[in-house]
């Protein structure tokens, strides 16, 4: 399973060149078997950024979510177990959305696809794919 970080889901939705060729290929390979997911918190984060005008979406987040689900991308829910794991993550910065996304990846045994330098540098056993590549 590949878990897309919020910005990676956004890049994928708008065919942004920031999403690297290797990462696009990994997504394309994993998608037919249901191996690509997005945390439900990412939809919250996208809606929040759009509401604050920090991100321009050309369609409502609800529509983007429906499109993702229709193409076979799994929505991974925030559960109580994931929430408590998020609190216990050692030496990870305090951004709650990032902590929930990382905890979701851990709970699902997923590889986190991100371009967030802090998440890529974070010392842990969590498998990560640099989305820029």
C-alpha cells in the first residue's frame, strides 16, 4: 500500500509535474490492486487550505474525493488507534495532520509517499518514497 501525503494527492489530482516520474509509475502500478490510499485527514486538510485561500482548487474537495474513490484510491479513516499512535510518534514535528498521516501509514503498513523534507529526514522505520522522484 502507498499512502499519499496531502500535497501528493493534490499534485496527482492536478497532474502537477512536481510529482516525479518514478512516483507516478509506482502509483500506476499499485492502483489496479487497490494499493493506493489517502488518509481522510488529507481531505480535511485540502478543504481547510482552500477555505483559507492558501490553495486554489478548481473543484470542490467533495468532488475531488469522489473522483479519487471512483478511480480506486482507498480512503483510510482516522481511527482511535491511529489517533493515539499519532501522539506517541517520537521526534516528529508537531503538525497534527502530518502526525495523523504518518500514523495512518504505520497502521496500514504503507509506504508514505511525500516530498516533505522533514518527514523524509525523520528517523524511523516507516518506508517512504520521495514524491519528487
